């Protein structure tokens, strides 16, 4: 399997193909049901605003899809020239310096011939690792994507909607695409909902809806506006969640991949702690039952359920802490005794 250059390279995912119909559908619905049911001045202003947000979403979406996020040390199979649309986009549109460093010197001055296909944004002296799939050294921060069959610089995630990986080269445009899509949905849903409410309350839009293409079907206009508004709200919920998630990642200075790894590690640690607590609980319940401590037995049994609401309601942590303290005291006493024995053994030859 050869390396996929970008999201425009086949095969195209189903989610990507669906986007080719979603935005045109929103635009057609807006032009036929929103623009025609607004006053002339408001119609012109709102339509210009909506078209501007759609152009922004298409432009940034195209750039995020067309830019090749591949590690600059790699080259495409059977293609010694890495100059493509992604390189052109990279030069035409500035990418923040914090996202990617621009190379000013050769990667390997000793083996210049071996690096003739290295892109100009590779960093000199950067720490590398060996990728067994690509069979080449890549940057330490790069990760191999099984969908694109290549290592991606500062790998964040593989986006099925864009059908490409998101890395340091296209991540800024990915963020801008999300903001642009959110703007499209806000404008579209606000205008559609406003017109539908005005028609239902008998406002000026009702007359225009009755005259809509001389069809005299205001109910069809209202139903269409409400259905698309509902779809806008559902899509907006997903987009806002994604935006908030990536804002959180920016605050934590993590990529999506790093966040997933950390989250999985925390889950494994929590499961380990819960397993240890369950084992301690079984042992504590057995001891309480043998010692006929009915109250303690009852608290330990219901503590497992009460602890889900708040840890202080569970009697087990206090028991575990006391056991740990006793164990620590015993260990300290044993260490002290061993030191005393060692001291006595050292003094013994002198006394003789």
C-alpha cells in the first residue's frame, strides 16, 4: 500500500463523501427558503454573511485536506519530487511558528545525497526514531497512521470527515474549519428559526411564505425551516463539543493522540486501584464477620455503594490507611532493629 498524499487522494471515506452533499444542501435550503422569505435589504445582508461563512468553511476545509502532514523526512513512493499542492499551500498561507519550525540548514551535511527528498520544514538536529513500517528514521514526535500508511509530524488524529491525518502542518486550518462550520450553522439556524417563528405568529413573513413561488404552502416552508434548524442544532452540539475539546488540548499542550494515551493510562490505574480496594474490602468483611463486628460489617458492605457518591462515605479508606500506617510502622521498626544488629556486630570485634 502506497502512502496517501492527502485527503484528496483515493479512496475517499463515506464521511468525507457525505460532506460533499451536506454543505450544498444547506446552501440550497437557505437560498430557496430563507432568502426568499426575508425583506430585500435583510435578505441581501444575511445572504452575504451566510455566503462568506460558507466560503470560509470551504477554503479552510480544503487547505486542511490538501496539506500533506507527512513527516518531512519521508517521501512518497516512486516520487522524488515532494513539491505538490500541499507545499504550495504551505508557502501561500502562514502557519504559526509554534506549530512547526522551518529548517534553515541541511538535515545531514555528511549524507546530503540521501536527503534530497527531505522537505524544507524538517528541523536540523531533531531527535529521531525508526519507523519499522516506513523503514526510515522519523521525528520523535511523529506517529504512523495505518489509514494513510505514513508517519505524520506531530500526529493529532486521523479525521474521517477530511479523510486525512491532522498534524502540525494542517492543524491550524483544521481548527479554522471547525470555527467556520460553527459560524455557518449559527447563521443558518438563527435565520431559519427566526423566519419560522415569524410565520407561526402571523408576522410579515407569513405573507411572503404564502406567496412563496406562488405555491401557497406556508406549512411546507415552516416544516422545512424547522427540520433544517433541528439538524443545525444537532450538528452544532457536536461541533461545539469538538471545539471545546481542542481548546482543552491547547491549554494542556497535548495532541488528541497524547490525550487518549494519558486517559487510557489513567483508566488502567483506576481499575488497578479499584481491584485492590475490592480485594481489601473482601478481606476486611471477612475479618469483621469472624470477629462478630456487626456494625463494621454493615458499613463495609454498604460502603461500596455509598462510596460511589462520595469517598468519605466509605469506611474502607480509613481502614486501609490505618493498615498502611501499621505496615509502615512495622517496617520502620524492622529497619531500626536491623541497624541495631549491624551496630552490635561491628562493635563485637573491638570488645574482644
